[in-house]
C-alpha cells in the first residue's frame, strides 16, 4: 500500500514536471529579443530547468504531506476565522485605534513625504474599496468597470475647476452627481442582466469611457491629459510659498513658516474625512430598509421579487451610490495630481479595486482596509518588479477564491437577527 | 470605386471574423459545459500567438519548406497552448465548481492578470514584430481607382478556419466525446451516473478551446505581424461578444457571431470612424445583451429557484 502510493506519487510528479516543461519551455525558455528590427531567440534553459524541478519536487512533497492526510485542515481558513472572530469581539476598539492612529499619523516622528504619499494613495483605494463594497459586497453586483466612475468624477472635477474656476467644495458634489448620473445611465439598461453578464458589460462600459476620453480631443485633450487642475485651498486660503500682493495664504493667515508638507497634510486629512464619510454612510445605510433590501437581493433575488422588492430600482440605487463615491474619490485624485490622463483609468485599476473588495471579504468594511494595506503595500514594496508583483497579485486572487471564496474576513452575518425570546 | 472599397472591407472583415470565431468557440464551449465565462481565454489566445511567433522565428533559421513550417507551427501552437488551457482549468476553475456563482469569474480574472504579466515578464513588454510569412496575393478591379487585394494569407486564414471548424463540428456531433460533452451540458450529475468521466470531459473541452484559440493567435500574428502581451484583452472581449451574439453555448452560433463581429468592426472603421472601432464591438455587446441575450442560435436561459 505504502509502496504503491510512493510509486504513483513519483509518476505524478514526473508528469507535473513534463507539463511544467511544456508550459515554461517555450515562453520562458525561448525569449524573443529584437535585434536590428529582426527578432532573435535567446534560450534561457537554466531558468526553465529550475522551474521544472521546483514544480516536480513541490508536487511530490505536496502529495506526500498534504494530500496523504485523512482530513484536510485548511490552514488559511482557520487563520481567517480566528482573525474575524477577533475582529468581531474587539471590532469597535480596533476601529477606534485605527482611526486615532490615522488622525495622528502625519505628526508621528517617522512620517516623511514618501510615507505620506503612500498613506494618501492607500486612503484613496480604501475609499474606492468602500464605495465599490456597496455595489459588490452589499448588493452583490460584480462591477468590473468601477474605474469609469472614478474617471468621470476626476474629469468632471477637472473640467469644471479649469473652465469655470469653481472651488473644490463646489466641484466635489458636482463630480459626485455626474458620476452617479453615469451610474444610473449605465445601470438602467444592464442591471437586469445576470451576474457574470453584468460583469462583462460593466467592463466594456469602463473601456468605452476610457476610449472616449482618449479620442474626444476637444474636451479631454486626449492622451495628453488635462493639466493645471487647481490645487485645493484651505477654505479659501491657498498653499503658496510666495503669495501675491495682498493675498492671504495658509501660512500668513496662521502666522507659521511655509512648508510644502502643509498641503500634503491637508490632502491627507481631506481624503481621510472623505473615506470615513463613505464608511459611515455604508454602516448607516445597511440598517435602513434600502440597505436591507440590497443584502436580501444579494442572497436571493427571486425571493425578494416575491416579497415586493423592486430589484431594478434597488440595484440602481446601489449602483448610483457606489458610483457617486467613486466620483468623489476621482475628484480628490484630480486635485491631488493636478494632472489627469486616460492612462490612470485603465482596466487594471478596476481589477485592483475589485481585488481589494474580494480579498477583504465582500461586505466587510474592515476587510477592505486590511486588503488595501496588504495589496497596496505589496505593490509599493515590489515597485521595481512591475510584472512579478502583478503575477503575485493575480495569483492571490485565484488562491483567495479557492481557499476563502468569501474573502479573508468572510463575515456574512445578517445585519439583523431576531432576539431569542425568554418565554417559551 | 465604392463597390471596390466595399469588397475590400468584406474581404478584411471575413478574415478578421475567422480569427474572432475561432476564439469565440472556446468561450461558448466552456460556457456551455460549466456555465462560466472563462475570462482568461483571451490571454490563452495571446499565449498561443507568442508560441506561434517563437516557432516561426525558430523555423526561419532552418530551410524547411513553407507548407511544412505552417503545419508544424500550427501543431506546436495547438499542443503547447492546450497545456495552458488544461493547467488553468485544473488550477483555477476545478476547485471552484461548487463555489458561489461569481467565484470562478473572479478567479478567471486573476488568472488573466497572471498570464498577461507572466508573458510580459518572460518575453518583455515591447511589441514583437514578425516578418511576413506568406507574401503575395491577387489584385483585381484596378480600373476603378481602388485596387482590391486578396492576399494568399487571407485565403489561408479563411481556409484553415473552415477546415478546423468542419473537423470540429464533426467531432461534436458525431463522436462519443461530443455526446459526452453535450450530456455534461445538460446534467452533470446524471452524466456521471451514466459512467462518463465528467472531469475528463471538461478538461478536453478546455484543451479543444485553447488549441483553437492558439490557431487564432497564429493567424493574428501572421495577419498583423505585431503582437504584445496585451492583445488578449481586447480580442478576448470581442470574441466573447461574438459568442454572445451567436448565442452562448452554441458552437455554430460562435462561428456566425465571430464572422459578424469581424464584419461590423471592419465596416465601422472603414465607413464611420477608425478611432472608435473598439467601441463598435462594445456597443454590439451591450445592445445584444440587453435586447436579445439569447443571441441568434442560443437557447433561452430559465432561472430556477
């Protein structure tokens, strides 16, 4: 028995090695390099050999130690469970600590410009994740074109601010409304489609918006992008080192030295507040009838219909509200960068936001934060390994679906439960 | 002039449509058998194009006759790309058969990102150019002011597509394998009870789909002469549109849909606007899904409790 098992294991790992050779042999082993405009092939057999051996040995070892066991104890799921248990009991304290930490973060001694930039980026993704969580996590609609609303928000903010000179606080709601309108416009015809069709249509919509931005040169300046987007001001007080004659700036008004960090810190608090508003909104709306209808619709559409919930309108509100927050995040992005171009709104951005929501556990607000810190941190740490980090990123999506299909923090607790009555 | 221009668009459209049709078969078959959109299929097509490219470059160093080179490249691309399709199914989709509905789609999305970046890492991000493999062709209607050209390459592409599709239709309608596939589409549990290896049937479906996509990849690299790691994304969406247009789950529908999408795209860029040619396919996708989601030859999808 033992010997037979050993034999099949060896056969199996040899087969794995053969498959690995077929997979990696041509693509990795024969690298095409252009020389004088003619492609040449440069063999790299050593790497292929290493990969093949790693695959075969790895397969052998997993056969021996993992599949050989009687019961499968998924280590991932037990870790995830203990994390979510921990968060359930201590959730409030942890959230409070995290908020306090993010409030004092700009004044911590080790915080520098680089860390602040990363923190602002993470908060932008957290906000986008929370916005998309309304669509995916609560309403259960897989939206692969979320970046379209981000783009609509960014462009409408930029265009209004450049052409009309309106301030950030006027343009922000306008950008949100525009994005929400696009959400309704797109959602109205397509929301009755089934889950996976909806995903593809939203993806196509996202690409259509990008192509439109790329080619509508009169309005969007096409691939050149929009430059000179006004920087935000502190309630009318701009951040400038040399103010114009008679102009009040932030540092003259408060009588402090000018420091370029002041603007960065202001931007940081701006996105922190915007993100927290998104979160608060989601937490509150989950307890309102509309939020309950979203979650019910996610679980069982037919049952909802029979109970008189209008699926189209309910989904449409989720879509529009998610789009609105995407639009807010977009206008923040535009004011922070002062430059936007269609390059920033590619499909991969949508994929990253979807991955954040999925990885964190659909519907879990804390999960979005953890997933963002993990994923964006990963992307930052491996900044020099552009394609390898994206391989790890895609691979993580596959693994999460296999081992924790509901995300790391998969809490699908109903937001309302009936109290057990004491009298029998 | 006008007829000549129209004829030229028609020729180009049919050629492009053949490529889309070949990819669309992979989408439609996988959808038929396990009910998921194989989002990574476009990238499988891209891998096939790269393998064909590498094979062409290697054969260019030898002095083998052109027809044999074409045949060998076809076989090499099919075999190696089929390995990719098989592995992707085993790694990313098989463990998710009983998971919730969106899980395979998200997993496929991850797989698509992996494949794209893997090819980028292994082969570099620059575009790859292939010298024309088949040159020459017919020209006619020269006297009208617009010369219509029909290259040997276009004839080759359409002929190979027709032959492969004929073989393939026979495979599905006449053999035991085809019967097993159709049975799996209807009811997997019952099929398993009847003694058919469902897992193997699904694997074979992926292998067939991937090898047809690799043929499309080979055609693509020969026709355009330029590829990069990103071609799978757009081609994938367009082929998916073709599959939906023809009626997802139906193999003749995929061929028909591919042909139509190819024609629509070419005529759109020829008569309306070349910048917005990708929007044509997306618009068709949205319109078809909204107004007749069953497509031309598809069966209506009944939602059960």
